[in-house]
């Protein structure tokens, strides 16, 4: 490969102990290496920004090895093949590297790249959100762990977020009564007036326990948890007999050092015969086609709505990530690294 492009990459320089700042990540430039046999060069178009990035920067126990200091920051990407020495891919193919990063270009083994089977009427950015790991997370976390039944009450924390908003809509499709918890009146209004949630709680202005009692007078059957902390505890303490807690995230605790606390009354698991299960989307990798088929069907039938919050330019990835922890993003947060083909 001649005329190698210059790659711009965010490198982890220091592990954060609280909020992520410019001290922790540095944007550097280096030539893209020549391709080896079976490798492809992917020009990244979108970079997903997710709460788990804060975990990956730390050296606490987690579900993947921590990003090492001096390495490119890990992150999910979608891009286009620019050059290929793999018989699996041709230039112009839209793909997702299985191990992506905060960088303009990714060099990957062809066996570590997934093709994107794009529907012609669906925007490409949807494959980073409702038809990407976001939607797949919502699908399996609710249906496999929550096992919703018609008439049951589902409560979703961070309900206006990328995952939570899809969870609530799938819950409605399955016949549940759905209550969402979100920050601010605009987000709550979106949940009830546009997504069809039966109720919404503004955690910034409402007293969450009292609002749960008002909106869930018969208790809670399914808890889809994204936040942790006091909000998690308030929902958990209202779970009914044989209730299910699907633990997707605990973003309120990711900036804290040490052990993340769980619900105060662990005895409730026994007394109410609760199912409490944590999961990550990679657990379901072999079943991704199942989820994508269902999600694509709902999207094309206009049964699912979603929002994308796109930050323009790789330079702004660090500032964009901070929106997740302030609640400043409106929808699935991603960086537009380069133009769509």
C-alpha cells in the first residue's frame, strides 16, 4: 500500500481517578502501517461513545482487560474498507471492526471484522445505535433477562438514553406498562408523548420513591437498570414476587474509586424470589442476527423511534464523552470521524 494516510489516535496517558480530563487522553498522529496478509484498512466513519469507556480506562475488575496506558483508547467503530488484503472484504464494504478504537483508521485482521448488512432505507448512523450494540443490548437485556409478560410493570432507569429508550419501546410492544426515569422535563415529555411510555419520573425535580409509589401502585415486575445508586435502590425495593432485575450499567458509580455498592436490602432477593442478572452485549454475540432481524423489522414498520447525538470530529471525542456523565447528550452519543461514502 503506497501513500499511507496519517492516522490520528487518542492514546490513554494516565488512568483517571474521578472525571476524565485532557490529562488522561492525548491525540497523536502517526503513519498507518502497511497491511499484512489477510488484513484490511478501515476508514472509521462513526465512533461510539459509551459509559463503559470510563471503566476501560481504569484498572478495576471488569469484563474486558483494561486499556493499557500508552495504547489507543478502545471504542466501537463503523467504517468503510479503504484497502484490503483479505479475500473476505473489498474496498467500499461497510464494516465494524470487532476491536475498534478512538482513531481515524483501523488496521484489522479480516477475521476480526463484521460486515454491515445495510438496509437501503435506513440511515447508516442507525447501525451505531438502534441497529447496533445499543439496540441489541436493549433486546437481549429485556427479553432474555426481563422476560416481559403482558400487563406487567417495567421500570427503566436512564430511560431517555440510547439503550433505555429502546428498552421501554420494546416493553410496550410486549404489552407491558412502562415507567421511565430520566433527567429533565423535556426528556420525560419525549418518553410519554412520543415513545408511548405510561409514565415518566424526572429524577432532577421529582422525589423518585414517592413518584414510583404513585406511578407503580402495584409494585414493579421488571427493573432495567442503567444507573445504580439511590435510583437503583428505589426501584429494587419495590420489586414484586418473582421480579427480575436486568443489570445493564451503573453509570452513577463509574467515576467512584473502589467497590460499587449494590441494593441495601439483599435479603429481598430471597424473600421475593428475585432474579438479578448482570450482562454485557458480547454475551449474546452468536445470537446477534436474531436481534437484528427483529429490530430491523420494528424499525422498518415505524414501531421503534431513536435519537442520535452526533459530535463532529475526532478532535472533539474527549469533550463528547463528558456529555454522558452530565446527562448532556440527547440520544445515542457518537463521533462523526469522517464523511459517509
